[in-house]
């Protein structure tokens, strides 16, 4: 009888421990890969990897950016992971409707990671450079137009914004189709220090640049 009581006590003590272990094992639901890009980001001559994955369980279809960097032994380790920089495909405030934008594309050119996204009436490209174990935002290119229609015509004005975050020089150029010279050029200095890191950025930050 004594041995039976000890066995029952052991079982009762083990159940909470098992439940606690299960709670600690959070299942990654970002299982559907929608983007991949390969190239050298940390200047070691080896290929690094950029992935974008979607959570197909969550109704908003959130997206996760992952950056894997090569190591001396040839293996890839996860350097950055963010679920904030890309807008969910079906934002909760849209009540089941799509955000209307394509999932951003990523490119690696000359060691620079580019993220190109659609925005309202235009597009935006972020350039990130790997420095001090972080991907820092060094340049932003944004092109928008003032059209209220589903198309652009000779009356549409375009604004090309080039923002060099390293120097702090931000230039806006207004133009029209067929125009021989810009309608207006605005230039100012905006210093942002420290430079924004990719893991700290949100998809809504497009309005900051």
C-alpha cells in the first residue's frame, strides 16, 4: 500500500512538470515560405540567406523576415528575425480584407540588402548594410504620385524622394510625365542617430521617410 501511494504521488508531481514543458515549447506557425534571396551580406565571401515566411494559422496572415548569416564552418545561423517590418496580408483593422499590397521583395546587391515594398500611390525601397552585427538602414528611395484615379496621366505629379541616412541629406523632386525639367526640388538635412536597425523597424515607418 505504501509503494502504491508513492507511485501515485510521483505521477501527480510529474503531470504539472509535463504541462509546464509543453507550455514552454512554443510551436512556430510561420511555416509557409513566400520569399527567399541569397548573397553575401557580411563580406566573408560566403552565401547568406534571407527568408520571408507566412503564418497560415493566424487569420491576419502575418509575415516573418529571417536573415541567416554564414559562419567560418560554412553553417548558417539566424542573425535577425522580425514580424514587425512587413504588414500582415489581412490586417485586423481591415476586418478580413486584404491590405491591397504585394508581399515585399528582397534583393542582395553589392553586400546591401534591399527591401522593396508597395505603398499607397507608390513604392519604397530600403537599403540595409551589415555593420557592428546589425543591419542598419542607410538609404531610402520612395516614389509616390498624387493621382486619385486607378491610373496616371499627364496631370499626375510624381515625387521622387532620396534619403541618404549616412549623410542626412533628404531630397524630394516633383515631376510630371513628359516634363523636360523638374517642377520643384526640395533638399534638407535630417540626421537620424543611431541609424535604424532592421529588427526595430515597423511596416508603418514608411511615413517617416
